[in-house]
C-alpha cells in the first residue's frame, strides 16, 4: 500500500519567483499510527524474503546475471542491439552496393558511406562504411532501410574506450564490389578487386576529413586498438 494517494495530486497555479506557473500539489503523507507503521514495515520485509527464498528454491527464475563472470555463457535476446555490422556471405564478401539509403535513413547522421569507382570493374563500389557509435541511438532505421539486407545489429556490447573518437570506425573489411558482383568475377580478379580496410584506416577516425569537429587520431596512438571486435582486419 502506497503512503501517497496519487489520485489526490492536483494542479494549481502558484507564484514562483514572481511568476505564476502551474505546479503539481502532492498531498502530505498520511500520518500512520505506531502499530500501523510496524505492520507496514513487516509486510515489506516479508515480501522481500518471499522473493529471496523463491529464487533460492527456483534459481532458474533469477533475473540478475553475474557479469563479467558469466561472459562466456551470456545469452542475449535476438533483438538486442549493441553494435551495427555489415553482413558478409559465407565467402567473406559484403552485400553492400553503396546505395546510401541507410545514410539517408539515419536520423542523426551516424553513417557515412563513401563510394569509389572500382579500378577493376569500373563500376561504383563501397570504399568505406563509416559508423559513429558515439552518436548512434540504435534505432535500427538503417537496418530496415537497406534493400539488400547488408546491415544487422550485433550483440558485441563491450565497446568502452578511453577516447570517444575511437567510437567512429569503418565497418567494411575491404573496399570492393558486393557479393553478387564478385560471383561474376574469376578467382584472380576477385583478389585484385578487394582492397583491405581496417577499422581505423584512411579518414577514420577521419583524419579531420568528412565529419566536422573531429580531431584526427593517429592509428598508432597508444591505446588505440588496431581494430574493433568483429570488424576490420579479421577478414
Ligand atoms: S541505428 Fe539508427 S541512429 Fe544508429 S546508425 Fe542506424 S539509423 Fe543511425
Ligand atoms: S548498407 Fe544497404 S542501404 Fe546502406 S549503402 Fe549498403 S546497400 Fe545501401
């Protein structure tokens, strides 16, 4: 039982610092008798003990997880969103054709897709897929906007860094054609068509280019990891 009856809260006009403003007036906590307060406390105590013993008897119901001890066995709901990823097929080719629909769909300019003319095929292809984790709100709009299902949300949540500029990085492992174009090339041409990209290479963390107000970070700065988990050089 709550000590405050929230149905009694009423709005009033009151003068505050010489200005009349609407305020919510909350009724004072009702005075309880001594015995009533003891019973109220005991009730709360018993409810807590019932919960604790319930978890003791049925440990499968426990919601709290012992992190980081359980890091290896952590399970996430399928829809949990921790990081944005490019999708690669089983041969390691990305599916992104560089259409920039995700960039347009992003409400806060957290994506920048840089394309280039392929030196091999002569067609437009993905050069760098830059994602700003520091401003991303994980709304999933980019994933939904992609016509070729080239994006997905991952579960890699341990992304803390000491320098927030390191939260801006390339998602693509290589500059080059997407999978459907790769399939039409012979083996040797495919290798030539793929130019490796690491997470912090090129204009990322942007070397002062492309995104405003970002001071360049040297890739070999102390504490600057060579690549992000699940990204870059492990292709
Ligand atoms: S999840 Fe939302 S905020 Fe983040 S990059 Fe995609 S569209 Fe932008
Ligand atoms: S990820 Fe999808 S929407 Fe974004 S540029 Fe690539 S193909 Fe287009």
